[in-house]
C-alpha cells in the first residue's frame, strides 16, 4: 500500500510541476529535482537510525529504491527539457 500511495503522490507532484511550467516557471522541474534529492537524503539519514524496526527498515528501503528511480526519471526530464505532460517520456511513465 505504501508503494502505491508513493506512486500516486509522485504522479500528482509531477503533474503539478507541469502546471507550474505552463504558468511560466521554467525552473519548476529543476526545483522539483532539488526537492527529490533533499527527500532522498532525509530517507538515507532515517535508514541510519538505530531506532527502526526490521519491518520499518524494509519499508523505507523499498521507498528509497523507488524514489531513486523516480529521481533518475526527473533528472532525464531536466536533461531532455521535458516540459509538457503530453510528451511521450512522461506518458510512458504512467502505467
């Protein structure tokens, strides 16, 4: 359930980024990439916490793995100047 919610949230965030771009914020995707990198750093820090149970550690590890993949996708969007939700690169991510 956590992974499904994570994917739904990510989709909504990226759609929001595309909306910001259409409103004139050309740096919105780069700003989102910075946000993702910050969140990944926070997850890595949380993984180092000694207070996590084995079950919690597994959950966070799954989220971390998916979020690294998400970050890589967004890096590609920044690199390739993907600015429209109708572009194939974004549509191919929606499954």
